[in-house]
C-alpha cells in the first residue's frame, strides 16, 4: 500500500510539469508566430515553400536545427520566389513593340533603325565617321557592255564628283574597266543579258537611292559633247522638273517631236505631234512625256516610278507614257532640257545579246519582245485603274491606261 501511495503522489507533479511546459511552448509559439508575421509583411504565407529540413525539424524536435535556421530558410525561399516573379513581370513589361516602325522591325527600338542605304564606298579600317570625304548628291547609272567603253568613258567624264557612278554590266565583263581611273571608284553590278530596267527594279530601290536628289538612268549609246551635268541639274531645279531628259539632236535617232531639241530656249514642256496623236495637249506624246533612253528622276518621282516597274517586263516599253502618273501636274513637272543636249547614236548592242530564233536575227527577237511588253503593260495598267475606280463605286474614265 505504501508503494502504491508513493507512486501516485509522484505522478501528479510530473504530469503537472508537462502540462505547464506544453502551455509555455504554446505561448512561445504564438508569440514567435506573431513576431514572424509582422517581420515579413510582404511575404504571402501561401508562397512560403518550406524545405524538407524544416519538415524534419517539425517531425523531430531533437534534430538540433534552431529557430534562426528555420527563419533563414523561410526568408531565402520567399525572396527567391519574389525575385523570380519580378524578373518574369519585368521581362513582359520591357518587351519592345513599335507598330510605327518599318514592317518587320517592330521589335526594334526606333533609335537603332536605319531604313535607308546608299552607294557610298566605305573603308575596311579606321574610324567610320571619317570614311567619307564627300557625299555625292546625285546618282548616274549606265547599263553597259565593254565594247562601248570609249563612249561610256566620255560620258562619265561629263559628271562631276557630286555624282556617284553605277555601271550595270550586261556582258559580264567588269575588271577590264579598271583601265579607267574613275572605274576604281564606281560601283559595278554584273548580270549577263539583262536590261537597265531589270537592274533598276532590283538595285535602285527607293530606300537605296534615297540620299541622291536626282537619279540618271541612261543608255550606253549617248553622245554627250554638248552636255554638262552640273548645268543640267541647275536648269532642272530652276524649271521645277521632277522627270526630265536632255534634248535630242534632231538629225539622228529621233522618234518623238517632244524630245527634239529646240535651240531657242532652256527647257520645253509641250510640243505638237502628228494630227490625231494627241487627244489632249497636256497628255503624251504632246506633253507630260520623255523617253526612257536618258531619263532623269527626282528622288520623290523615282519612288513612285520604281513601284510601277514590273518584274517580268524588262525593256520598259510603255513606261514613258505612264510616267505622268507619278507627278502632278505632269505637264508642268515633266520636260526636256534643250540647252543641255545629247545625241542618240542608236547602237544596237543590247539587241545583239538576244538569241536567234526561226531564222530571225537576235535583235529582231528582242524588238518583238519589246512590242509584246508594251501591250502587256498597257493592259495591266488599264485594268488596275479600272478595278480601283470600280472598288470606289466610280465609273472608270474611257481611257485610263497608257
């Protein structure tokens, strides 16, 4: 009985002590929880991912991991999560998209975009800012074969250092031109058996020739004894010509009265043709008209004309009648410069690049292709204009084509 009584008395204080420790631990836990809560106001409890070591601590209070270690783990985990979320949000916010940029460049900052180019030659060394001693203001192109080298040499020498020189080689011979000092500074583009309008469509994009105020697109068989390029530019600016050509010597290679040189004036913009040829004195071939052998375009006019050139129609026949579509009023902004005139030598060099077919000479096949292209171009332009008017609910004019 004594042993039982002794055991019963000692069990009561032990149980009381354990209850007290439990109460104290609970109170301390509540206090610590509160302190932790006010210490991390920006940390969502749902975002706290406790590592397995903390779970082990909960499961085994004798593991030796302190409260400070628990707090360190919790803080690091929360910070990493917030940092990852912030990085993701920042990346989404800072993505570049500028719809007013050129098509395809919307994801670039506007300050890095260079939408235009040029034919300025650059060095392979030194400071890029020091590459260009002069920047040519005008561009002249010739479509050439090496057999016409003397003629081209004479023509190029009529253009000052203000002109960039671009040669399109239809015979594939380029290195031979280095016998001329100016050729070493020129741009050479070579593709066999192609015309100047094929080259123009592919290498004279408006954004490429944008730095040049005027673009000369000339044939190779032009005599220039009476021509000075700088004076020509002065007269073009004086008379407000957006599309022009030098007058033609009337004794040779003349097709239209409009392009015939007049000896009593600087510039003319209209003429008289054969009876019935001009239904309107302000329309081609009596006005708003130049030929395509020695055409000169302003930068703005060329931007329009380039878009009108067809990829598959390489001879350009019909373009001369349609150039008026690109300037307004055309009968005032298209003209012939009489006091700076040239001679059309009518050398059928490109025609000889054709192929003999059915017993016909190569040039005959080329000429037939030219005529076919003229008809195709007229039809395309007429149908395109009619379709436009009909889409606007407007009855098309009787004649919209060339």
